[in-house]
């Protein structure tokens, strides 16, 4: 067995299942002081298989407790992706006293000699998600012609005073409405003639955000994940649209005529946002599956396969006259920081002298430099491997180079350089790197440019160094933190 296959690739601060396979996040909802994270799970195999809903909860978005499997396949099929909501006013009639949780998910039924049948179903929980009862009237929504009819994301529609579902329907999404989550009526469709269509549309989401935090400038954001197409080396990825939603129809704005990607790395897929975040919090919180269908079944982990990104806050900001979706690591991760290094107005030589004593496999690195300067960090670096993340000021890009990141030979296109365009914010360029045992997540320009990539270095590759285009360049600041979820109280 190759040496790289024996490494511990389970992230220190990224959620992964205790064992076996995991893919898309499902049913994310906040209720009774807990963030719920359900996920596509094959509890009996290390590759994609009969899908269940695995389940984990967290009180702080950093430390996760994996619970018993929530939903298992039945006579209606496997349990594919979906969402969960709090039924605050018992619109379903499922609850006797107070609110409860309702899961809305896709049943996928394979049929011999025919195409699979995908329908939408309900389950509900009266004990804060610890046990689930499937609705006896399942399925609650069918479609006669769509083969791909899945991944319902449901929210309470204040404008229309009803539940609204956005669901993937082949090469578009459909919006349905319901008073009780049981009876659904088609409202509108979106996707024809706009966006990227070289792959099946999956895992949609729809939600409002303020532009630059201004309540008078609200836009709606639609996320749509795009499945792998052999013709494109990027594999599966997620696009986004901005526009207006009147409670029935989503109308894209001019900026949505250009295809825009949520993440310019290879490993942030099928992500959607949490439901029922309290209004006093007000954030739009997001998590994605940290993998890619190009090689998801092949990654060199042992005992488990699949991890989630770090949770992120989504915001809309105007950059260079364009409204742009921005991602920032959730503030709760700051509580897991253990300070390791803090430098100000430091030369590259001085920075490397300080970094040379560090040997870290899981950490956060924050750096700020003057705008117009090029610099890069080598992380998880050793004799046989290194991952490079940096800013190319001449090209106006941030990049991750994982061509020598460790074990790369399990898929022909895994090794590569991935770039994101960098929009100017002010007179400084900031970069925030989250590095773990098998991943790197880069947030630059305040989260405008984001790259998420898996890496598989050997255990000995723990060095860090910085390199610059100009020898006399100085970093305005450089901070390094170990990340220890156990430090969060």
C-alpha cells in the first residue's frame, strides 16, 4: 500500500462522518439552540450507494456531535437530498404542543427497465430531531415528466404567506407553493436561457440578502449546483444568480447574465443555507460538501470518505460597481483559535525566519499586504509535497497550486492550479487561509475571491513559508493560529 494511503486525512475542525461515505449536506436547520446538519450517507460502504440521511448537531458550528441515522430507505426509495424547517405554527398538523421539525426530501426509486422515479416526501420530529416519523401520505409531490426532480429547499414565504419550495428539475428549477407542506401548487420556473447548463442542475437555494448591509437594497440570491460533465475538467461546482423575487417569480438582474461561480476551487459542492436562523442573529449561514464528483469515490481516505467545508456567512457587497456574493468564515471559528504567531510590518526574510520554526498541519493563516504586490505561502510543505496559495497582482488573481500537494494520482485532473479573480477593495490585499489535514480554503479580498481545494499531503509535510515578487516587500501583518475545536467553550 502506498505511504500516502496510510495518512490520517480526517480534518481537525471539519465535519466528517465517523465512518463510511458522506456527500451533500441536507436539512440544515437551527432549532432549540442547535444547528442541525443532515447529510447524504451510505453507512455500509466507502463509495456512493443506497442513500440515508446521516445526522450531526452543534451548538457553536465548530464542534459537531454525530447522532443516529435520521432517515433510511423504504418502499418509496432511497433518501436523497432535501431540507428541513421549523413548523412554528403547526401548519402541518403534526404537532400537539409547540413547534417541531419537518424534513422535506426526495425519495429516489430505481425501477428495472425504466428510468428512476423521484418524488418529494415528508418526515417530522417531535423530539428536536432525535427521532423521525415519515408522513403516511408520502410522497406529497410528483412530476409526470421530469426524470431529475429532486433536492427540495423549502422556506416560509412572507410575501405570499405560504411555504415555498425551490426544486431542481433537470436543466432548470421550479418554484412550488403550499399552505401546509402537503399540498403543492406550481408557481413558476427559472433557468431557460440563463446560467451554465453543461451538467444537471442540483441542490438549489433561494434567499434574500441586503447589499452592503443596507435594508433598502435587498436582492435575492439563488444557488444552483451543476453536476459533473466529462467534457469539463472542473467537475461539479455551484453557480449563483442575483435578482428580485415577488413571492412567486424570480427575475434575474443584468449581472446574472454572466455565469458566476460561488467558489473557484474544485471542492465546494451542493451547499445550501441554514433555515430558521434567529432574526436577532440575522446571518445567512452556508456549508458545502468538500469534494467533487470527478473523484469523490476515489479520494485516499481510510475508514471514512467525505467532509464538509467550514461554515461560512454569505453576504452581498458591491465591488467595482457589481453586486457580488461574498463568503466569510463564521465568527465562531475565532473561538477555536490558539495564537501561534503575530507579526506587523515585517519583511519577507523576517517572516520566514519566524515561520521556519512552525510545524503545523491544521491552522489558520491571515496576511495583509499592500495592494499591487504579489506574494504566496507554501503550506503543508515538506520534502515531497507542498501546496501554494497566493496573490498574483499582475494578473489580478488569487490562486491555489496543488500540483505537488501530496497524493494526486487517483484522478488525472486532480493536480492543478485554480484561480479566482480578485477585485480591489482598498489599498490593501488580505488573504485568509484555513488549512487542515486534507484541505485548504482561501478567502481573499474580504471573502470576494474564494477557493476550496482538497489536498492529501503526508504527515511530515507541515512546513510554512512565504515568497514575494519583490525582495524588499513587507507584509503589513501576518498571524498564524492553531485551530482547536476543544478550546471552544
